[in-house]
């Protein structure tokens, strides 16, 4: 003879069912996150290799540009560099190189300051809030089961 289902037994079965479905839900979320992270890693590797080559050729091109600017300034700025040499005991080439160094150092410092700043908004705020909601829901299910 089977016991007559009571409201309390039905509630317990519902809670156990919800708990099991919650666990299955998190398992599927974890599997999905693993699949997505593998896909993202593959994509990131491809992008990183392209970015590395882009940076290499960008730096090389920029170095050639600076050499060109240096030679053009030496060729066309003779009178200016003679005036500078009267004040500072540097050759025209040294003066150009120091000016380029100061110019680049100025922008380097600006971008270092920008890089060191923390982001204004919290990162992954939406994901964190969803995770907290899911965690609270599971805690509520566990408390109701006990």
C-alpha cells in the first residue's frame, strides 16, 4: 500500500526536483562556458598572431619614417641648427634626435598615465549580477530543502 501523498511530500519532491534541475542548469552553463572559452581562445590566438605581425611591421615602418624625417630636417634646417649650436654644443643630428626623444617621451608618459588608470565602470557587472541571482536562488532552494 502506497502512502497517501500529502502536501508536505509534494513540496519536498518539488524542491528536490528544482534543486536537481538547478544543478543540471549549472552543469550545462559550465559546459557551455568551457566550449565558449575554447572558441574564444582559438580566436584570441589568431588575433594575437595577426596583432604581433602588425606591431612588428608598424614599428619597422615608423622607424623608417623617423629616419626619413631626421634626414629631411638635417637637409632643410641647416640655418636653424647653426643657431642652436651657438647656444647648445650639439650637432644638428643630435639636436633632432633629442627633440624626437622628448616628443615621443611626452606621449609615452601621457599614455602610461592613461594605462595606469582603473576603469570607471565595474568589469562584467551584468555577468556578476546574474551569477549572484543564480547563487541566491540555489541558496534559497537549499534552505527550503532542509
